[in-house]
């Protein structure tokens, strides 16, 4: 069985984590050989835990002209990576440490220049953030080789081709597929484990890009789809997809199996285990995605497939998105006029701000947004043709399940469970596989507990 195995930041956080990773991959290789399949897995890794956050702060410091502060932070990151590299390598230690130092010295030079300019463009930010994945993948590839697992480091920037939309680039799937088969598939065919950094790519002209935060999962799915693998594995620090966020609901249950559509809804509405875009390439190729815990590799995890499994007449899971703003747009003169909704949503499109929930009435349209960076400008534009009011500190709870399509009583049970909770908006998607509640952020813990008790 051909597999792409993606390991998140906590799964490569330190030397112990990388040792566990090597054991997991070696176990996968042994299992495939027992099945008389000599094709090794493709391994995709994130930056070491918290490194991307640290690099974002470095970029902010550079933009503030704080060159010394940014350099000190990079020196500390360099020391951490050298320590991890030294602990997981022996024969290749000198070469690996030299490669890590070279990446960071180049980054320190770039950050100095950015601090002088006091400007960090989206293109420059991508160059800064890419370093995390570049060095972690180099370290993991070297660690494999030193533990007698044949491997090859592959620079993702030479494989994953994207457009030039920095900080959130879109892949060119045709060019990426060809390069993946040529530059990654060739190593696997020769019995070597290809190791790539997730999250990063480049334009056709070779300019470094990133897929956006959480994009390492997306990278793994893109490579998996390009190679037509049998399964994409996402190794993280939880046992799989849970029935609710454990930070809000104590002791949620594991969801053993769900559909692509359910997983997409849960990811979009706040389930942190999976990046919302991850499953798109998998859906296109109908490739199962399995979520597993690198600290407890013997657990079965969650399997995401096209058909999923019926959740015993219940909902599948709950998700929530916090810190949401409700935008109420009212225009008694224009609301029912031809073109009003088009004009309204063109404003959000112009400022590249997606909306999550939309409800309409005779006199108003209400939408929710969680990206408020451009909200002030959006409101100014909307006020050219409507009255606008904002309600901040709101949240979205999403109840997801394929059973909603066939059992109309589930909707009633969900609403009844929240009968004492003030609800701002309620909607059911056209797909009829989710119910969405908009409510005050402060009511989320109580509401989630009520729903979880009612269905799980």
C-alpha cells in the first residue's frame, strides 16, 4: 500500500519526537514489505513545534526595525535546530549541522535587510517562514539515513508549483503532478524514503511561496494525489477527529470514521486537527485520509473516506469557531431590489474576506466573518448603500452529520438542546449535513456541553 505520511510540528518537536517518527515510518516500511510492496512511504514534515510562530514574530520585529531582537531570536532558533540535528544524527552530523547553519545565516542576512527597510512584503514573509520547513525536513532526512533507513531530502520548492499569491498560494496541480512523479516518485521507486517540507512551494520562476498556515496537510494531500497513493496519513498529537473540542468539552469521543464532506465542514468550522483545504486533492482522487497520533501509534485513529460510516442515527461531531463578528446590513429601499445581494457580496470579495454564515429576512441580511483585518473598510463601503451594524464577541457552533439528510428529528433535537441559550442566527446548509448556530462567545462552553450531552 503506497502511503504519504505527514508529521506535524509536535511530531518533530525535538529529538525524542523525531525518534518516534523514525520508528513509525520503519514500522510502515516493514508492514509494506510483509505485503510484498517495496515502495517506501513519502514523508512530509512541518517545522519544529512553535517555530513558524517564532518566525512570524521575527518578521514583525524586522518590520519594526528591531534588527537586534530579530537576530537574537533567530540565533536561539538556530541553536535549537543544531541541538536537535546533533541528537538525531551521527555519521551525517557535521554535514547536517552545516546545512542548518547555512539556512539560518542566509535568513539572518535577509532579516537585517528587512529591518533596514522596515518593510516585510508578503513575498519576503514567505521567504522567512519557509526556513522552518526547509531545516526540519533536512534534519529528518539525515536522521533516517543515520538510522539505516534509505532516504532522500527533496526541496519542496522544486516540486510544488504555485501561483504568486504569497502567504496563501494556490497549487498548479498539473505542473506539480509532473514534478512530483519525476522528483519524488523516482526516489521512492529506487527504495528511498523521500522527505519534503510541507507548506512551501515556489512559482514557475522559482520564487518561494507558502500555502498559508496549516498548509503542510495540504502539501501532503497534493503529493499524495499526484502519486495516486492508497492512503494519506496525518500524524498529529491527538488520537484523531473528536466529537468536540477537548478544551471545551471534557472527554469527547473519538470519531472512528467519517465522510470527506463531514470532515470538510468540521475543519472549516474550527476542528483544528485538519486544515480545511487538506482533503480537496484527496476528494478529487478518492484517496482515504487517516488521522493518527504519533505519541500513540497503535491507536486506529480516524479514517476519512468518500462514504464514511453512519453514526448510529446520531450526529457525527461538533465544531466551533470563536471570536466571530456578525455584520447586519439593512436597506429598506434596496433589499429586494435587483442586484442588491450581488452588490453586497462584491464588497466582501473586493476585500478578500470570506463569510461563514448568511441569513436574510425581509429587511436585512446578516453575515458572519472571522477575519476582521479589513472589516472597517468593508463597513465603509457597505454604508454607501445600506445601514450597517456590528456585533462582536460572537461564535459559531456547527453540528455535523450525514444523518441530518435522512432524519429530520435531529434538527429539532439540536435546537431543543439549546432552548435556554440565546441564539443569534440558526441555519441549515443546502447540503443538509450541518446545522449552524451563531451565539455569544461567552455562551459557547455551556452550549457545546448541552449539545454533546444530547447526542454523545
